[in-house]
């Protein structure tokens, strides 16, 4: 049994990751700002009031762990706000940078003593952060913040390699969740989480720093 820490776990992909990990016997620590009935029903350790964009909140949570070691740290929390060229909102773009890119990096740094040789860090990003794959434009804040997260993940994979800690940069697929407006052609959270867990299981120091689709495809930067 391994210990998994999942941020943004009260709904969507985070909730399903917790469900599947708990079902296969893993110890799961689920963090969120506010819980949900669905998360509470999983009967696992839920830590509420954890805002990844608040340094004080993260430090308070870290102290509450009292040095407990984490085998897999899954950064799932994130936001999406629409920004078109005709409707550039600097505050929105900065907010997405803070939550989607800077906060996972700072959270990782705060939790570094809770990780160990063999631990894994998982960054849930998006193929919308791929420069080469961008064929439709728009979504400035989201695309830019996810591209920044991909870069942070690549650097982490290099910096943490000597410590025996591996990093995966994962696109969950086009998933039908509240964030995507429950898009009709999206895959289910169950399908996405299953693929993500497969990628997590296959992560090692050999393939650390890879940008993957949940289905196993390696994505372009």
C-alpha cells in the first residue's frame, strides 16, 4: 500500500482518482478547499481548507502531516477561465498562472521533506499547454499557465532526479466535467482516471519528465 496525496479532490478527475485509488487499497489523503458528499462517502482522509494558492494554507497542512511520507503527490487542482484576443483580462491570466503553474511548484517545494527516494510527483496539465499542438489559438490564460506548468515539471524532473524522485506531466484527455461544461464528446472521469493511474504506475526515473496523454501517447511540447 502506498500513500497518495491528491489536490482538488472534491469533484471531477480528482474525485475519481481518489475513488479508484481507494478501491485498489491505497492510502489516500484528499485535499480541497471544501469537501463534497461524494468525497465524504469514499471514507478516506479528507483535509478541507487547503487552498494551494495560499502559502499559509499549504504550510498549515504540511505541518499537520507531521512528517508523514508521501509516495505519490498528485497536483490536480486547477482553474480554467476564458480569455480571447478581443477580451484579454490581465487579472484573469495572472490568476490562472498563480493557481495552475506557480501554486503546484510552491506546493511541491513545501512538501519536499515529505517525499523520499522512489516518490512520484504528478502534474495534471493539458495538451492546451503544448505550443506545437496549438492549432486553434485563444484561451490565452489557460494555455499560457499550462505551458508554464509543463516547464516547471520538466525542471523538477531534472532537479529531483538525484533524490530519486520522478515527475510525470499528464494530460487527462478531453474529460466531461464541470470545468469543460460537461462537453458531450468528452470521455468520462472514470476513463480518464484509469489512464492517469496507468501512467503513474509506469513512471520511473527512466521516463521522468515526459509529457504524456492519459492514453499513453507522448505529447509534443
